[in-house]
C-alpha cells in the first residue's frame, strides 16, 4: 500500500466510506468485527498525518469508523 503524503502546499483530503456494518440495528447499525478492524487499520494508515478535522454523519457506523483515527490524533 502507498504512503499518504500531504502536498507541500495545500491539504490532503481523505474520504472514506463507513466500514462494514453490523446487523445489530436495522435503522442505525454499528460496525461488525471486520468493520472495527478496518476502522483501526484506517487509524494506522493515518497516524503519520496531522489531522485537522474528522467529519462523520450522525449514524453510528460512520462515527465508529472515524473514532479511532480522531482519538489517535486527540
């Protein structure tokens, strides 16, 4: 996999679809075990970058996908 790099001048915008959802709630599911692992892997990929912000919709699956990356960056 390639290393993510911020251009010298400007921003790097990373857009990610929510990780694999669980079957726990038909209206607002959380993440499956695979989804939790993918969210953690995303945080690992982004750890070398300085995140300015993390945005997610109000849905649990999107919040849980973004949370490990945001938490790792404070």
